[in-house]
C-alpha cells in the first residue's frame, strides 16, 4: 500500500470490468483468433485492414504509455508494490488508453464512487443488469467474479484526489478454453476537475490500462483481438463514467432518493452506506449554494476555473437509471458489453 494515507477507502468496478473484457472477450473468439494469428504471421491483412498499427499511431501510443507510467508516483510506493507494477507497465502484453471522458459530477461523489466499486455494482444488481459479484477483503482490496469463469483480486495501491493506481491479478477457467489463463493488470486513472462560469463542475477522466498475460499463446491471441477487446473496454468505461455522473446529478436534485437507495444496498457494508448517504446530502447542499450564487468550490479540490468545457461526453445516460433513485428498480438492460 502507498505510504500516503488515503482520505477514503478504495476503488471501483471498472477495474474488474475492463480486466474481464480483456481476459474473456478473446476467449469467445478463440477459433477466429487462431486463423488471424496465422494470417498475422504470414503478414496478411485481414478484412482489408493491416493488423499492424501505423507508425504514427504507434508513436502516439508510446507517448501515451510513457505519460501514463510517468504519472504513477513510484517514489511514494513501497518497494514491494513497485516490484509488482513495474514488470506489467514496462512490458505489457496489451497497452490501451481508453477514451477520455468529461462528465458532470461533484468531486467528492466522484472520488467516493471510484473508491467504493461495490456501491455501483450493488445498484446494478438492484436494477437486475449484472451478474458481477464483489466482496471486500480489506480497506484497499476486494475480490470480484463475473459468474462466467473470470475471477480477480484488485488492490488500490495509490490514491489521491487526481490519481488512482490499481493493481489486479486474475484468471479465467471455463469451457471456452482448455487451460487456465492468468494475468495481471495495472490501471492508472487520472482525473482533472474544472468548472464553468456558473460553477458547474466537470470531471475529465483518462484511464490507461496495462495487461500482462502469463500464457504465450493467450498473449498472441489477445494481441490479435486487441481491437475487438478495446472497443468493448472503451464502451464500458464510457458507460460507467456516465452512470457515475448520473448518480452525482441525482444527489444534487434528489438527495432523499439517494439516501433511501443507500438503505437498499444490502451488499455494501453499513459504514460505506452511511458515508454514501452523507455525501449525497453534502452534494445536495453544495448544489443549493451554487444555485443561490455562492462559490462552493473547495480549496482542496484545486479546481481550475474555465469559461467553457472543451469536450463533453455525449449520448444518453444509462436507460431509465433515474428510476433507481426514485421508486422501484428498473429491469431494463444496462448498455455494457462483454
């Protein structure tokens, strides 16, 4: 664990979701992968598109990868933690920078949901849209399973207001592949906070993912299917950040609904439920002050004032998720991909 004391406990559901997408997606495409692997070795373009990345894109990927590595505060990590992270980030089987998302969110609510993934997962369970199971094993660790053969142990190894670094170890064992596949993953989430002239707060999230697979054969398949896996991971990350935003907006407008929802989260420890309800009240209070023309930006947030938000993630939020904050949970499907 980092030598720095974290103001709150860890981490969020996206680590597990993206790790599962990497470990499972290519397994479902195993037959096609074998063909594409052979084609790759022969230097053949599949579907009219060369599998090798263009030189310009490779340079950009390397720059992004170096930026992500440099953002990890290795000097604040224990030697044991550094020894786990460095082999993965220095020689990953897969590296991917997911789409940068900009969503409206209260900073405190955003950080809370990032560090407490079980809150989001339990909401989705109430909505009937996920089979993911999550069990907290410590202040900064939890176990997760997707119910289809993938299990992983996740640890928040560093966290401050703007940077969170996760380390995960997982495996897949099931009917899709004969052999057990193991892997490790490092994910670096960087969050910047900004506000418009009317004090609407926006969070810009950049997530970089490093995956290292133990099996050489699985590594070849994973690299071959990286475009497919990447698209699913991109989509899931975007939808997840939208959902986090929707929870925050609901707290601004319907704090009572969030407080009632907190009481229904039976798979979340009571202190965490209480903290969730308290933060919802605080978010609602800050929104009221903002509407009254008061400056509600906390100094510790170090929010940079801006005139306009440069990029805002567009598209509908999770379908009918607002019903979760008001009445009975909806049963309509969440737009996530495996």
